[in-house]
C-alpha cells in the first residue's frame, strides 16, 4: 500500500487486512493500490478469510447501532470487498 514504507511489512495478516479495508472504505484507491490488493488476496486463502471476517465484524458492529437492513446482509457487504478483486474487462 502506498502509505506504508516499502521496507515495512504488516506485523500480521489481520493488520494487513485491516489496512486494506480502511483503504477500500476510504474510496480513493489508485489503480496500483487495486492491483496490489488483488495480488495480496491471491497470495493466500488466509488473506481472503481475514478480509471476510473483518467485513462480517464490521456488519455486526453496524447492526448493534442501528436496525439491520433487510435488503443488505453480511454476505452482500463481503461481496463488495471481494468484487474489487474481480478483473474488469481485461
């Protein structure tokens, strides 16, 4: 990710997943950051698992502060994060 010094790696998969989720939620990813995210997801099924766990946790926290939306489920939220990794017309 662009805000992390090149020689500094995340301490854990959880930390890296949290960094990616923050960047995704900010909505201003560069094309290079999108490619880096896709590469990171492809490195290990554990990376995908961790992102999905964070998205589910995020949804649970959101539900504790408001009425759950009947039209959007945690699976819908997870698909938004994973959809970023799907190639678009290439």
